[in-house]
C-alpha cells in the first residue's frame, strides 16, 4: 500500500513540475493602473460593474479564468486583449494550448471595479528563439526644422532629431524643409540594433540683388518690398520672380528675372529702362514744370505723362470691388471706395483692395490702347505664417491666443502674419510659460520655450 501512495505522490510532484515548466513560458510584466490627469478629462474607458484589464500581446488562442473559477470572455484588439473581470479579482488564470497555464496573482491585493489596468503578457516558447518584431530608427537632420515622413506618418524634427519605433523590414521615407532639396529613400530594420540615419539637406534657395537709379525708389520682389535704392532679397526658390521699381508713388518699371538653384543674381536698372515705347516721357520728380498739365484724376496715380498733350495716350478704366466699403489702391495710393471710374495714361499699374488693415494680392493692369478696361478686384486677405514650437518637455499643451493647438513638439499653421500672438505652454507639474511672437509672412519660424518644474 505504501508503494501505491508513493507513486501517487511522485505523479503529483511531476504534474506540478510540468505545470510550472509550462508557466515559465508565459509572464505578466509592467502592470499598472491608469489614472486620470489632475483637473483633466479621463482618456480611457471604464466599466461601472467590472475591472478593465488590457493584456498587450501578439499571441492568440488564450482563455482566462478569474480567481481560477470564473470564465472571462476576452475582447481581441490590435496587439491587445481586453478583459472585464469581477470586482475584487485576486488571481487571473491564463491558459494557452501551446504555452500551458499561468496563474497570475494581482499586485496590490485585487482589481477594483470602475478602474482600468494594463499589463504585458509575454510569451516565450522553450523550443523557439525569441525574436524582436519592432526596432527604433533615429533621424538626425540638418536643418533642424525639417519634416520627416516614414510610411504614412509625418512628424516635425525636434532639435534636428526624430525617432520611430517600427516593424522590422523595409520602410520608405521622405525628408523635406523649405528652401532645401527633399530626400526620398528607404531603409531596412533588423533586430540587431537601432538604425541611425544622418542627413544634411542641400540648400536650393537663391538671392536677388536689385539696384535702382534713384535712392528713394522702392524695390519689390514678388510683391514684397525688400528696400529702396539697392536691396537684396531674402531666400528665394528657383524660378521666375517679378521685380518692380516704384518711383514717386508710381509704377516706374517691371520685369521678370529667372533664378537657378543656389544662384546669386544682381539686376541693375538704369534711367532708360523707365521710358514708355513710342512716346517721349519725363518724370515729375525731375521736372516740376509739368504739374499743371497733368489731369486732376490721374495726377495721383502716375508720375509719367506725355510731353505733347495733343496726343491722347490714355484709356477709360472702371475698377470694381466686392463691397462698397472696400478701398481701391492704385500703385499703393487710395483712389476711391467701392468703385472707381476714370482715365489712366498708358502704362502698367498695380491694383489692390484694402479694408481694416488687410490688403488683397496685387492685380496688374496694363494700359496699351484706348479701349475700355474693366477690372474686378479680390477681397482683402490675411497673409499667414507658421510656428514650429518646441520645448525641453514633450507633450506640453500648446495654446495660441488661448486656443489649444496641440502638444509639443508641433507646428501651428494659419497664423496671421505680422500680428503679435500669445503662445503658452502648459503641463501638469511645470510652471506655465507664455511668449509673444510675431509670425512671419508665408514662412515658418522656430520657437523654443523652456518649462521649469514647480
């Protein structure tokens, strides 16, 4: 009889050893309870009658028992299994047909209803080598404000660096920044080590220097004033650019200049460039004696008049705006509101609308014959700029003029250019910091705001 009892004990011990051996193939790690931010909204779901537990795992085929006796139906998600467990569950039994059974004791006593928990359910088979499924790739880029797109994810670099945690294999990417040549390529990730990609984008911007024959003459490139007399533009992309020289409040000369990539070009205007074909002209700034001969309705719009008044070199023009309270600008001078009709001498004219400190883009009018000209102008618009906001703290709330725009690091678009705005960063545990910024016109500005702990 004692031999039979001894055999039974041996069988029980072997069964317990086998269960523990299987249990070693599964492990629960990184258990935590989700908590709501202080004075913030809950960002996770809860169940009023049950405790919610997320197991992160890539395996399938699990079954679960609460306190080793109550079956629990798992809700499968992408890389996650969600369990609704009874209140005060102390143990969770995990069963798998291949990896065996694991009885996991809940840390800190038990699971409570209306609470949400998370943990990693790690599976390791004794006859299979553990392999990584994801790997880090780090981009180090110059210039520091570049945008990086990997697969379909687009991020802005933070201090010239961007990191991605991606599945192993091949991934396409594109790196771009204003005024720099974009780089498109691909990389492959393996489980040996993270991949570091260092890129220095090649600049493609150009500069244009313009010299006028008069020091007081205003110089504009693509409708933007760059100076007077002689001036150099800011960064320009390759292509055609419109260059204008305005003298004595009149459009004196206009031409298109072609720029190549990384080119610095110097354009010099001389006095003869400002003459009108087939007629003799003089400039009011050079001879005041013609002031009496200029018609009253054209004196404010042109400083170029014919010497021989017997020759009619003018055309009837009608200029209309979308609303009666919108001002009409001709060569930057206000000539009427809502609608203007009169005669203009032959020449080229810059037309715009203005209302409440806003102006439309320039509409060009060329008067070359005596036929009637009718122009419909656009509504005044706001020029926009962008802010690339970064901080020493990630995920800090970004507020612009008391409107939430996102979390650091982020790019805020469509901000009125030239108008001061208030940028505020907020994060629990840190002092709130605000700065006043003036966004640039049609460009991006890098802003770094440092937060300090309370």
